[in-house]
C-alpha cells in the first residue's frame, strides 16, 4: 500500500470511530438527535477523503476484488 492509501484508510477509520461514539452517546441519551446530526455532519465533512485519497482507495479496492476472483 502506498502512503495515500494508508492515509485514506486512517481517515475512514477515524471517521467511523467518531460516528460510532456519537451513535453510542445518542443511544445513552447523552446527546439529542439534533446534536447528533450536527456533530455527525461535522465529522463527515472533516474526514472526507480528498480526490487523490479516494482514487487511491478505489484503486486498492479494485486490486483486492481482482485477487478475490482468482
């Protein structure tokens, strides 16, 4: 994996972790549904993949799919 792909994976992992934390907080009634929506939009926007990162991730996914087919 190249640096761009690794960076893409790190961003996606961080985004998923923060969204999971927010869902858990909403489930425990620590934050309201409205606060959840606002915070989740901020997280998604902050950890959105750049074009280069998205391209690197797509290329990595395509390679992995080809390996599974063989």
